C-alpha cells in the first residue's frame, strides 16, 4: 500500500486514519464553476458536496471569530497567555469537551450566511428561491475527538430531504486542527444506509413495559452512523476527503452525505459554524425555525410505543 508521505498521522473518533491515496484525499475545489448554476447542480449531484475556497470576506470571518472568542473567554476556555485570536485551549479545558458558544446576536455572521452572495449561491445550487433554518450551529472543538460520522438528514429530515448544509470555518484550520471530512460518494449509498437515512434522532420509544419518559430519553441515540470512521469507510468504500481550511472557505453538502470531523491534535480550539438551506417551496422542519427554535429539546421529540 502506497503511503501519502506528506501527511501527518491523522485520527478521527480516536482511530488512526489510513492516509494512503486509496483511502484518503483532498476535497475537490469547485471555484472554477462558481458562476455556472447548471455546473453547480451537476457537481452536488455527482460529488455530494461543493468546496469553495475564499468565498467569504476574511475580515468578516475575523469579526465573527472575535465574537466567538469573547464568548469563550467568559467561560475560561481560552489560554490568555497566548494571542487571543489563536484560541489556544486553556490547559484545564477537558479533552473531548464541547463548550457552547452562546447564540448571542452576531450581525456580521448573520449577513454572511443569510444574505447576498450566499443566498444567490444556494439559489443557484438548489435551482429556485430558497429559505434557511434560523438555527445556526456554532462549534468550538477543543483538543480531542472530532465529530463522529453522520448524515444531517437524521436531525432535520421530517419534511423534505432536499436540504443543504453549509460548513464555514471561522479561522484557518490545519489538517491536525479538526477540519470537516466527507466520505467520498457516500451520498449515493442510500441502498446500504436506507434504515439509517430514514431514522429521526428525536423519535424515541416508550416501551410497553412502563419505561419512564426520562429513562427513554436517556437511552436516546445521538445520530452517529458509526463510532469508527475507519471501519465505516471499509464498509461503504470511498476515501475520506478533507482540506487544510482557510478563513473564507465554504463547504456545502447534501443531507445524505456522510461527514464528520478529524480529531483535534492541536492545542487550539477549532471554530466553525454550520447552517441549512432548502427550497422555499418545500415545507421546513419545525425544530429549526422561528426566533427561538425548539431544536432537540423536549418539544421537538416524537415518541412511539415500541
Ligand atoms: O464541524 C463539525 O465537527 C461537524 C460539522 C457537521 O456535522 C455539519 O456541519 O453538519
Ligand atoms: Fe453534520
């Protein structure tokens, strides 16, 4: 097996990835087709994702990064002996933790992801007027494990399946810094993943035997497709694809594309946001809309006897 000699050792969910060229590669850039909506629509169908570098204005990303870092400073998660913008993790931040970045209003970010060229781009890819989820996921990933492989549909697929995710790094992310990874061709594996793709993470079972609500909720599945990205890849085929991301980059992918993130082997907190778009003509999932989306809270649960 040939090794990709320039790559460092990389891990996902605690497992060392096989970085040989058969198993690992870089996301294909779509910058050359950015103004061709037909080509973009073909690309998302073919690849399950669209990667655009330098899409956003770096100054705006920097403004957003400052807001996030300020939030994390309050929580004592940033090592203040380093330049703050680097977001070095405080030595006491627990490994694998998931600090919350509050959802304080962030007008710069909001205008980046919900207006102008971003809306036009999504319109071109989806082929018509669009709407977006008001809920935006803010992510701060300290040193430790990244996000386990999953498809977004299990979190938001109660109405249409035709939803696109936009993943936006809020700063530069080197390979060791927990960037997004996408499993090549996984959006075409509907036959193998059928029952997974039809699942709803917020649907839970009340047993006939009087299990309490609390107990059922505690048994609830978190939506991950696998705990082991290496085994998953062997099963589904395709390479794990990623990139060294820079502030301004954008990845858009389908709700049936398997993705996760690399483990964070660096000393720095990885910052990113992800948001969702769909056609305006299609019904939207009730969990992620409105000024105060119910999200994955109790009101968003669906239960059944089983
Ligand atoms: O940023 C991550 O670690 C995961 C991102 C993700 O799951 C998403 O954008 O849907
Ligand atoms: Fe996701």
